[in-house]
């Protein structure tokens, strides 16, 4: 169990899943996972939420700027169905307000993986 703001966690999950569904082909997997924190996670982590997909993924350079407003929207607007490019920055801000962290990388399913680390909050 983790004490946190459930409504904000839901917004984070919805934002990440919506992005994945938008870019994934109909037969690609979308994986939502939740586990308890352990020694390999950032200090204070009580829960780790992941959203992984089998979509087109991002380049290594894209993962480094994934949470900067508008960057990915501009980069992919002619290649994929994208929004305006502020969704990931909003998710990042929500996670920070919860006292957690978020990182982006490649998913074993072939697309992108977003990992959210959440601490207990008072």
C-alpha cells in the first residue's frame, strides 16, 4: 500500500495510457503494471507504476526530452497521430507534485516504457 493522491495517480495513468493507445497499432500490446518498491528503486519508493507499449517507440534522443513541453509533438506531428505535445510534461508535473519521479525508455514490447516511482505522502 502507498498513501498518495489517488486522483492524481489516475490522471498520470490516464495520460500515459492515452498516449500509448494513440500511437499503437490495433494488435500491439499495452501493459500496465504496478509493483512494490525495492532496493533498486529511488530511495523512498513505495510503489512503481509502468505503462509499456508495443508501438513505434521513441529514439534515445527523444527519451531525453520526452517531458519537455511541445518537443515530441513538433517532432512527430507529420509522422504519427500526436496531440499538441504537452501531455507528457503535464504527467511529469503531476508526478513531481506527488513527490515521485518518472523516466522514459524502451519497452520490452518494442515501444515506449514510462516508469513512475511513488513515495508515501503524509
